[in-house]
């Protein structure tokens, strides 16, 4: 559920004629994790806040563990 403040932020983006993609926090986090898998990065979340808390977007700090070069 988007709060009144969240709608205001979306309206500000629209007023500036910016392009805005609408994701929910869980789907955006899933996109990150799948992207890490594709490039074989091992990352662990250290701190996360979802849209319900920030009132508009996902915020995460991720810790890099290791990178393995993937052959294609």
C-alpha cells in the first residue's frame, strides 16, 4: 500500500516527466538476486528496508563475498 507521501513522490516524478518503473520491493530484490546469479556474484544482504518502511522504494546494502568468472 502506498501512503499519501508515497503518492506525492510519484506525482513529483510524473510532474518532472521522468520515466518511472513500478516495482514492489520484493520483486526488485528478486531481480537483484537473479542478476547476481547471472554474473556469478555472491552477495549477502547486510541491511534492507522495504517500501512499506521507506514509503516508496527498496533500500539495501549488500556485502560482496566473491566473484567467479563465468564462461559462456
